[in-house]
């Protein structure tokens, strides 16, 4: 990235790996102990002006609790990952997360859990699950599976 006056700064080409996430998605899923879907929501993911940051705004009904969130994602070239910060209606502390997208595989981790999933070949479905990593108590991180479907 160049910041002198002769050339405008450009986003890292690595950010193109996140392009598959851009759009409006519905979310449906269930905790592993449930026979019916008890998770539903909607996520809108867009580039912020300039293309350096990805914004994710979400609303979800999670086991009867409504959650709203804003997440900002950027690229860290030293680690070749996409750190992010989540601002959620569940508390007043921003939460650090990270993303990685490689071909159709997606990893999203933070706050004691990791999501692993895969895009369908047409890129319109992302299927996967969140699993606790053991660093927090089980009540804070319930394991669940979701299907995200692109609707826009």
C-alpha cells in the first residue's frame, strides 16, 4: 500500500478472497441438542468505501434471544488473515475475531469458538457449524450448525 501523493493507496489483492461473503444472507440452523431450527437471522455484508474494510451487519434470533451486531473486517498481511472486531447487543465490550477464506472453505473464529464451513459450488449457500474451543464455559459457546443462503 502506497500513501504518497503520487499514487492513491489500494486495497490488498488478498481482500478479494472475502468477495464471496458480500451480499445479503438468511441464516437458519439449530443447536446440536435441538430437533428443530432454533436459530434464524439475516446478515448483510458490504465493502466500505475504498475497499479496505468489510462490514457485516447482522440480526439473529438465537434460542429465543435477539442479537444485533456490527463486524468490521480488514486484512493483516503479516499473518495473512482477516482480523475483525464485533460489536454486539449482548454486551458493551468489542470482541476480537478473525476470518480466513480459501477457495470454498471459510473459517471464522473468536470468543472461544470457531466456525468452519464451505460454500456451495455456485456460491449461494454457506453451510457449516460453530464449535467451542474449550477456552470458555459451555454456556457462553453453544455448538450449532447453520445454513446461510444468499438472497441478494
